[in-house]
C-alpha cells in the first residue's frame, strides 16, 4: 500500500486500529488488514459511555471473531 492510500486525517496504532477526530468527537475503527486477520467479527463491545474520558494506550472495548 502506498502512502497515497492512507488517509491523512486518521491516526493509527501498532495494533491496526485507527482514530479520527471531528470536533469533540472521536471515531474509531480497525484497518482492512485487521478485518482480514480477524475473519468473521461476531461481537464488538465498548466499555465506555458517552462523555467518558479515555486514557491513551488503555483498552476501552473488545472485538470477538470466529
């Protein structure tokens, strides 16, 4: 993949997760590579509520797959 295919407004972790800031909101996701490696995703669980403060490097949910 060339750098031209990597959106400039996303920030990535070494674990193939990404985050995008939009005002006071943050959208998170996983890369296509992570989806490929996980296979069929069966559950996404977020352990936070709207308004919670998150700490960098700390888990705030889980993804389960087959």
